[in-house]
C-alpha cells in the first residue's frame, strides 16, 4: 500500500531524536563505569543517571526505568528542581518510545510545571515539542500546532537553529497530514534553507524527501520527481537506506502515473532490494505494486500477477499492523479523555467545596442561593456522567465493530481458496476471486470509520460477500435481494455492514451443515419512517445447531444491538432487532430509522 503522509514525514522527527541521542559526549559503557564508581546519592549521580538513560532510550528502554526513577528521587531529596524536570522528561521519552503515550504525556506535563517554576525556557520549549508529538499522534492537530509554535518561538529567541529546524519540520508534518499542503510546503522550504546552512546532509535529505512527498500529494509531480531524486542521491551518499528506499519507491510510483514504465520498473526494483535489506515491509509492498503496474503495461502478465500477489500479501500484513495501531490509538485517546474528564470534575469539586466554605462563613444570607447552585451543579454533573457513559459505550461499540468487520477466519479461508484455484491452475477463477476479495476488504477498511453509507453501496458489498462465500461452497448457495420500489437505494442511508454478521451466520451455521441447496433471501422495505431489513435462510436453524452457534450469534447480536441502541439514543427512534425460528432456518428482522442522504 501507499505509505501515509505521516509515516513518511516522521523521518524528520525520527532522525532528530536519534541525532540528539548520538550527540552525547560519553558512551554508555563509560557512563556505566562512572555510575559504579560514584555511589554517593548527590546531584552528580543524578546527572550521570539521566545521561545513562538517554543512551539506553532506544536500545534498552525497559531496563532504564529503575535508573531514571532513582535520578528523580535523588533530585527531589537534593531539591534540584531542574534535575527532577530533566529526569521526568527522560522518563517521558522512555514511555514514548514504548508507545505508552498516556504515561509519557503525564511525565512531560509534570516536567513542564517544574521548568516554569525555575523559568527554564529552553527546557520548557523542548517539553512542549514532545507534548506536541503526542497530540500529533492522536490527530489533535490544533493542540499539536499550539505546542510546536511555542517551541518555534523559543528556538528563535534563543538563536538555536537545530531546534528551529525541528519545530518548522514538525509544523509542516501537521499541515501536510491535514492536507493543507500549501502551508506544509512553505514550512518545509524554510526548514530546508536552515538545514543547508547547518551543512547537515541527513537533515537535508530527510526534509527534501518530505518536501517531495507534499508536492506529490499536491499534484506537482514534476517538482516532486526532482526533489525525490535529490533525496535519493543524497541518501545514497550518506548511507541512509531508509530515505533512499522511500524516495526510489515514490519516483517509481510517479513515473508509473506518467506512463514511464521502464523508469518506474528500474526505481521500484532498486527500492525493493534496499527495503528487503533493511526489513521495511511497507516499502516492499509499495515496490511490488509499482512493479506489478509496470509489468502489466509492458505485457509481462505472469510477472505482473506474481508482483501483485506479493503486494497483496505484504499489504495485508501492513494493514493488520496499522489496524492494531489505530485500535491502540483509539483506546489510548479514550483513556486520556476519560482521565481529563475525571480531573476536570475533581477540580470543579474542589472549587465547589472551597467556595462553599468561603461563602458560608462570610455571607449567611445567600444560603438559599447556594442551595440552588449546588442543585444545578449536581444536575449538570449527573448529565455529564450520563453523557460520559454514553460516549464510552459508543467508543467501545465502535472498537468492537471495527475488530469484527475484518474476520480473520474469512480472510484466511479466502486466501486458501485463492491458493487452491492457483494450485488447480484456474488462473481466471483465482484472478476473479482475488479482485472481488480485494474490493471487499478495501471497502470494509474505507467504510469502517463511517456512521452511514448509501444502501446501494452496502447491498453491493453484501452481494459481493455472498458471491465469495458461494464460490467457496461450490455453488451450494443461492440468494435473492428484494428492494421495495419506494426506496431509492442511492439516496437511502444505512449503518455499514449491519446485516453482514447475520448473513455470515446463515451461510456457515445454517446452510453449510445442510444437505442440499441453501437459499438466503434478503429484503429491504419501508414502513412509515422506518427501514425494515430482513435476512431469511432455509438452513438447519438455531435449535438443531445451538451449541455450535450460540457464541457467534451472541457476539454478533450484542454488537448489533449496541449499534441500534446508540442510533435510537441519538435520533430518538425505536429501532429493533428480532430473530424468528422457523421449521427450516431462521429469519432476522432489523428495524432502523429511515435516513435520506439528500
């Protein structure tokens, strides 16, 4: 797949962090020797501990926590405020490297308070930059920009050109990730000018590569090609294979778009070789995709098919990791929001108690007014609690729905089916299955964040899913889709994939065990202001297969009921989910509020 803007632009953040770590005056070994020799619990040992942990941040972060905790403890006992702040900053770095942004943010914020206490502007600005990184990871772009601009202003006040370059690059990352390429390119050009004045080839190569990426996304392909080539050449000179592989892949991709397929093939092949060497799976996938396009347009169909298979395999691996990261990001964001809400409520409670004491001692005449204030605030707190609980339910349901949409058994079985077609040399059937499977999985990923999609699109995906499963069942399955004439499918909205769990259960727990041909009837009709969707099968039914399907049905039912409850709450409707056991099979009926797109 194509790397995201943020993944590519993170070159700048990454190498700046690594550069700072490698600029330590003493090696880890020599620092550890000094620590063993200096056992006195004083500021000297605290400083040595901080420098030692800085060297361990990327190599052995888990083992560094006891050392940094000792440094913070010594600094507090010695009343060395700056040492405590430096220790907390380094502890935040450890958490950040390990992906624990919640604890990292907590450590950074504590360090900011201490840096303000001692009026240390350079330390405070560096911490604001680190906090900005976390907000950028959470896609809270306004808060990230606020921190990065404060960092930039301090860097300019202090005349620190490396910090100014880092701040400009970070601001550009946020703008480009939010698709404001004009501002992003402007900041990158400023950062590039300063990097050239610093004569730092690594800075120049990374920023040039980022600039080319922004130009490519903005549609300026010729400018992007020039800068990608500069980045690739400079990266080769300094031996940075990460930047070189990224730039070569992008050169290949743009040339493929411009129909220069020979040039595209050459660059993609070079990028693939480098990506394999450094173990960059995502860039290997990019290289195979460009090669597949180039081979196909040059008539090398066998090579094109092989390249496309390699691309699909690697892309799915990357998608799986990205999905896990996205889930982790959402869970962490939810925890941070909950923690922030609790903190705000605690602050309000403390203020309330304090004000109560002050007003109670000074003005007895306004007791009745205070009673009203207490009542109102209590009512507001209860409303906020209800809102917080509802938001928590929404977040939890979204996470579970996101996990359930990409069923690992379906993916595994589909890939096995493709492999079986290839083994039987049924290339046409394998290609047809692969195209349908790719279209379905891409649509699932694209629609996973949407609340509503057109009924026409959802039915197309459901039909595509049924066709794939029918191929696996070797035509044991037939189906019908009936739409009420009063329904405009392109204008009617429906929650994405809300029928899929029941279609899946009908196929694999109703029809698959059945002797003979199975039939699924999917119907959509309108009843006043409600949309009635039903899935009817002639399978073995729940009563005959209860022990095997209870777990799957209960999981699908629970997620779907939660989704309908959320819709009912938001739209004040009476949607419902009902299951009807028949002599032969099961019928599922879902009632949803009728929602029109226009």
